[in-house]
C-alpha cells in the first residue's frame, strides 16, 4: 500500500524538506538546516511542523458527550466547551490503544485527534466522521511561537494553553488549540486545505522556521512526552507510563476500567524512567538496560539531546530503580555506563 502524502507535500519539497515514510504517510523529516538546528530553533525561538498525518475524527451531535465520556479515560466534566483535554483509549485488558487530544469545540462539537496510524481504530470505537483529508494541521511551537504567529493574525496569540478557538481566516473557519508536543509554548492550527499553503508560507515569512518530524521527536523526548508505539502500546498501560492523572475514576465507566483497577491492586513492577550517558552517543529504542547485573528492561525511545549534548533515553524499567542509580545500557555490542535521571530531561524555556 502506497503511503499517503499530506496536502502540503509539494510545498515541503519546495522548502527543501527531506521526505520519509512515517505512520503510513510521506512526511518531512528535516529541512535544509537539519534536525539539530530545527530543534534548537524551537527551544530558542519558533518553528512550524506539518502534523497533518495526525487524524481528526469529528464527533458532532447531542449523543457525543456521553459516547466520549464512556469510552475514553479522562473525565470531560473537568473541562468545558472551548477547552482541550489529553486522554487515552484503552482496550478491555487495560492496555493503550491510543493517546488522544480532544478539542471540545462547541457545546455538541468535538474534534478527536488520534495518532496517524490509529484513526481507523478510533472511528471504530466512536461514532464520528474522519475528516483528516479535508484539513491541514500546522503546529507552531517555541517561546516566541505566539509572537510570530500574531504577525500573521493577532488572534493566534490569544489562544491560551489547552484552550480551543475558531475564527474566520481568509473566508474559511480555522480551529486553533493551545496544545503541542515539544514541551514549549505554542498552538496547533487546523486549517481547511484551501488556505493551508497560504498559512504555512505566511508563518515562514513571519520568521517561523519550518521543522520536520526528526526535531519533533527529539523535542518530545527531551520533554519526556510519550510516543504511541514506543512508551504507549497495546502491551503497556497508562499507569506504567506515569499518566494516571488521565484516568477518570469519578465517572461511571471507561473502557478498560476494571483491568486498570486490577493493575492498581497488583502494584508497580515497571514505570517510565529516564537514563542519560555522560557522552554524546545517541541512545536507541530496544537497547537493554541492566543494574547491578539484573535485567531492568529495555529503552522505548532514545536519541541525542541537542540541549544537553548527551545521549538520553526512556523506557518502562524496573520499579526497583531510583534516581541517580548507575545502569549499563547494551547498545550495538557496546556497554555504556549511564545514570537514571529525573524526567523531563529538559524543561521549557522561561
């Protein structure tokens, strides 16, 4: 099956993007500056990612609140229309099918945003309509993200953290959420295809650096944000990832609730932990971690941190590990000395 191309594919190529397959799509990995420069531009200024490969399942109607509330883990009663919420979709065994952002756009209007490869799984679990192909999603991230986006339209700068707004932009409705996946401030703009290229070029013209999925991955790793297929899978749980706060125990039900309750009764055997080596060697997922000669688990993510200039990694590791413990990482036949460190590795710019 041929990978899908985002609507802005030709624009990315014109801007110098290197294209790679990702989640069933052909997406920009990096532009001419390269991943490290794009990463640092996000930490120091502002970048724009095309994240149109993420899904949008539109759930509109009087029954949608109850459908979302009974299926997804988080409790929508904690928020209100005009807000966004992070949540999980579990299977009956309590494992993670997907992690999702819900945009509560209007009283009976929700945009459910699954990961690229999981849109069909979400549409089978929820009575929504897949509108992914009708819009582009541009994520503007960094300490100066809103300042630069305001040069395109001042209303972009008025969208608060985890707030959702919609307004007319050049004759069509855009939906904007104060969300992102970098550990920095920013917004994500869902724009109909007919204005998407104009919007992207306007943002670049306002001094926002185009960035690819390579930098998006190193940024989320520094911020210790889980990635579906790595920290979150159908073989891992919300609790193991340290995300118990997305479990809505005050509501009547959510899919997988009984299994999660049983897990809580058994207690912790592994949890999301971070490790760092003293050198610049990038760590990689799948690398085995040991401590005091005992197998502690494997890394689910690893890379080079452009900010710390060290190799860093995360994994669902033994609960016996503590911060500052010495560990050994087996990477391509080498044994690397490392330490368990507190997460996140890097906090957002002040």
